[in-house]
């Protein structure tokens, strides 16, 4: 299940490359370029696409989603040239970089878009399953956090069934981190105070 080449210099390099790419805070960069100030001062205080959407700028939110996703995709595809272990390490590095970017005092996003980007690289079929769960719940309940939590919980099982045990194990770890980062959202969901998709402020 664990790749034999995970504890190698290429894997360590993959981890580093992944972290460097993952730590690029696209949401913060795009909103500042657009003259909207610091996106961390509104809504959830997050730098991700959902909070950028609360500025009312759908184009910026989409650009943030795309940037945060593709940095994960790029990290894995680069590292995959050297084996499965480096690819797994790069995926972990990209996710950790997004959650804990050194440039922002290790206070980053919650990882949903980067998780999607990693799925693009590891398994488009698993990404499709993720999207079906996310879109179905988002349409029904209008909560981005609830949709992401449920979709991330399903993903490792889908990867396992697709015959990708190493990726499945990686996404168990990433899913646990994602749930941990969403602890405040979970509390707000339970209290009925969680912001809905597209809600400003």
C-alpha cells in the first residue's frame, strides 16, 4: 500500500516542490490585485474560493479555485516523473503548503480546491465521484463546507475501489486534515449559523 520509493531523495524533493507550489495564496493575491484589500478580513477569514466569492466577484472566485487546484495538480505531475512515492509526497506537500503557507505565518486555506487538483492528477474518475457528491449536496443545502466534508469522506473509498491503495491512504490523511481545518464550520453547521454559498459579508 505504501510506495517503496516514498523514503527517497526524489520523494523528499517532491514534498518540497509540493509545499512550495501549494503555499502560493492565490485568493489573497487575486483580491489584492483587484483592489479589494485583504480577503481574510471578510466572511470566514479564509483565503479560499468560497470566501473570495463573498466579495461578489465570481470571476475572482473562479480564478482562485482554478489556481488553488492546479498548483496541486502541477506538483503531482512534476513529481510523478520520478515515481509513485515522489508523487504521493508531492501531493501531501501541496496540501500542507496550502493549509500552512510559510508566507502567511502558516495560516492558510482549508484545502478543498487543492484536494480537487490532486484528484485531477491521481484519478479523474475519483474526481467525478467527488464532484457528484459535492454538487448534489451543494444544490440541496447550499453549504460549501458540508458538501466538501461529505465528498472528502467518500474519496478514499472510491480510490481504493479503483485499485489505487496508495492514493487512497494519502486521501485518508488529507481528509482528516480537511475535517480538522473545518472544525469551526462543523460547529456553525450544528448551530445553524454557517454561511451559505454566494452569501456576502
